[in-house]
C-alpha cells in the first residue's frame, strides 16, 4: 500500500483545505514532515487511520454515538463555531492485488443535520465511482490487506518504542506483531471458530467413540499448549528473581571480604559438605515422592493388579477366539484346503475350523469385565513388571540413606553455628545464608517447572501421536465425511502449519535483523548473531565468539535499535508492501546511531517512509545525511492566535535560524 495524497478540510488544527503530497520518487522514499510539539503531527496520523477505516479504526463495529463523540472532538473548533458544515478527509492511495495495481480516491466527510453529526463515504477506483455493494466489498478487502492493527504496527512511535524497551515488553510485542504481519492470527481465528462450531454441534449421545476421543484429544492438546506457554513465562520470571538474588549475594560477599570478614577454611568445607548433602537429600526425596505417588498404591494392591492382568489376558484370548470364529467360516477353510491339496472331504473345512478354534479357546469360561484397549492393557502390563522388580527395596534403602544424611547435616550445622558465633560479621553471614537458601528454593522450583514443562511437552507429543493414529484409523470410515471430524482435522492441520510457518519466518527474520544491526550499531561486529525463540519470542544476542550477550548490558538507544531492526525484518520477510511512519523516533539516540539510522535504516524501509520530526531531532546535520533520500518535505507552522496550522512546502529553515541568532 502506498499513500499518495491526503487532504484535510477543517480537521483538527487544519482550517480550510490542506493537502499533503506523499508520492515518493523512483529513488527517494522519504516524506519528511517537521513541526514543533502541538503543531498537528498526531492529528495527521489519526486522520489517515480515520479516513481509511472510519468507526472500525477506533474499534467500533458500527457508527455508534460514542464513535461520533470521538469524531466531533477532532473537527476544527473555529469551523464549528462559525457554523461551517464541511468537514472532510480525502485519501488517495494505491493497492496491488493479484499483481494488479489499483488507484483509489476515498472521501470521508461529516455534516451536522438537526444538530446531529452524520458521516458519508465515497470511493473511486481508477477514476470510477463504486456502488454501495462494491464499497462494502472494498472495506472487507481492506481489513484483510491492511487492517488497523497492522497500520498501528507500521508506526514507529518513539514514545511507544521507549515504553516497550523500558518495561521489557519486547517478547509480547514481537508475538503480537508476528501474528498479525504473518497472518497467523487468521488461522487462530479459524481454529477458534471451528472449535465453537464443533462444541455447538456436538452431541455426545450420537457421537462415535473415536470421534469423541479425537475431540477430547484436540482439547487436551490446546490445554497443554496453554500450560506450556504459562510455564515458560513463569520459568523466565523465576530465573530473573534468581539473578537478582545472586547479585545481592555477590555484593554481600564482596563487602564481607573487603571490610575485614574472614571465612575460615573449615567453614568453607562444612558449607560445601552441607550443600552436597542437601542436594543429595532433595534428589532422594524426589525419588521417594515419585515412588509413593506412582508405584506404592500398586504395591498395596498387588494381588488385585495380578488378577486384573490375568483377567485382561484371558479377555484378549476370548476376543481373539470370537473374532476367529466369525472370520473362519467352513467355506473359507474349505477354499484354503482346496488351494493346498486340490481335493478334500466334504466336512474337512468344518473339522479344520474346529481344530483351530480349539487351540485358541480359553481353558475356562470367562466373563468379560474390562474390555480394555491395547494401550490400557499395555499400561497394566508395564505397572505389573515395575512392581515385580526391586523398586521397593531400592526405595527403602534411599529412605535409610536420607536418615543418615540428615543426621550428618545436623551435626555439620552444629559445628557451623559454633564457628559463626565467634564472628563479628555474623549478621552479614546470616543475610548471605538466607539469600543462599532462597536461591536453593528457587533452583528447586525452577527444576520443578522445567520437569513439569518437559512432561507437558512429552504429553503434547503423545496426544499428537494419538490424534494421528485415530485419524489414520478413521480414514476409510464413512463418518470421516462428517463436518465435525473435518473441523477437528482442519484445527490440527492449522496448528501444525502455524508452528512450522512461524519457525520458518523467524529464521528469516533473525538473518535480516542481524544484517541490519551490524550496519547500525556503533560497536561494529558487536552482535554476530540474533536468535528469536518461536515459543516465548525471547530475543538472544551472541557475539563473535558465540557467547551470549546480556540485553541488560545494552544502552536504551541500542535496545531501541534492536527493536526497530527486528520490526523492520519482520515486515521485510512477510513480503507486505506497507508505508513506514516514524514519529519522533530519533530522540533517544546518540549522534552516531542517529546517523546510522538515517543513512542505513530509513533508505531500506521500502517504497515509502513518512518521518514526523522536530527540528531538534532532525537538525541541520541530520537533514544533510537524509537529504538525498527525501522526495517531499513539509513544515507544520501553528499560529497560536488563530489556533490554526499552516503547511509550508519545506522543512525547517536552518540557515535563516542561524542568521537570526
């Protein structure tokens, strides 16, 4: 999308008719707009969004009273006061669809009728007025090609970027940006709609068992993935807490050693032994808890488990006997005999069938109780084998070992107390010990989260395998034609596609963002590689030695450059042709980084880059760097007395300002 021209009539501080020509040249992509704070830069941005989308741009589905209240607030005050009734936004823009370019002229205007504000909308495509039906089609198409949230993401707002950097919101921002730019949000919406449809049309009474199981597995997969995302975020938060505590511990240790504290070798050795014992005891307790929660109940009911196992085996034999009895008819057995020998007695098939069934028939009469599936019988067999081993004796030995270690730990702690009671820095040691114990607890909690996360990931793999197995089983079933099953298959396929597509796109983004960072960063070759986790969207930087660079070591300006480089790379890899809008982007960058952004970054921002700036942000020096890429330039001059903004066809007059000084 290219914005060719915008005309504002009595909008905001723009009194009368005011026109901006945004058409880029073949080799110049920058539209430079200068203005002091309050001159009308924000009004211009809002007008673009309002003109394109109307009420939808503000998040309203219809032209509600609240929407008209918002519109009234941006209409020119003097024009309303004098009774003028002409308020309009005219937009000229170009869209390319199916490799065909179309030039549009859009008029959105408002008039007061009986003190009530009404909105009208007209649209021309290649000079032809569109009907109401065609206008509705265009608006639906525009929401797909250039939705309002995508236009917001094309806006490099200096204040917003600073907020993202300062509050460490990079991961969340990249997640939302990737969903929209790569169109993955459309697949998520499709999955939600299909799940809503499935749940509304679902009838568990009429539903075949496999279809029901497939639905439940899909729900289980969704639930597990939600838990995994939450667990990853929790693990990240715990690691941040641990890093903070570790820093506090190191600071106390440094103060202790530098202000006269002496830690005796005996105390170091005791602490080392206690840490080792505590770690071993925690490891043993995990084994004991695992045994108690998983195997102990089966040890207590071992006899019942053995009976269940035997019953299931007998039921499987009975089921096989019944299936053979059904499948092996006398005629089929006779045909087999004929194919082997060529001649046979009349009742030979029946005799052969009875002999085969006699071999398979259970020795005693069996009543079917469980009707277990293959996976359920496998679980029973695995549990039986586990309790038949030496797990119980091993667990008892671990319990005894922990008792011994606990006694030794208490003995060592007593020695440590005697040692510390004579030390004048005991309060510092106590603080260090409290922090250390907290770190140990955090480590344990982190390990628990990692263990749980691994278990959930394994569960997801198991669920996916089960889904694939059921789908394979139902492939030849007539019921695969049902809308329910088809929707479940589409949901599964969509989730797989989103995951694969996201990984692929983020790999491309990593390459492009790294190239741009190397061009802009003042520290040349400081960043050798960039990695974006496709699950957490966490960004990691690596130096030339492939060592991790902590983002906390970057300055605010460097973090801002990191963010805009990744955003630029995402748009580039998406293939979307969009205008980039920069609103006071350079305010927090130093001189070197400003020059790099203006000379390397801005010229590579596609076909059109609209820059809104103050004279302090892009001064005479920076203007000289950017000048060869500027296609059009304007200055917004706000008249305080008239409360109006004039548009001048030039940027700030630097030379005149210097002469005035």
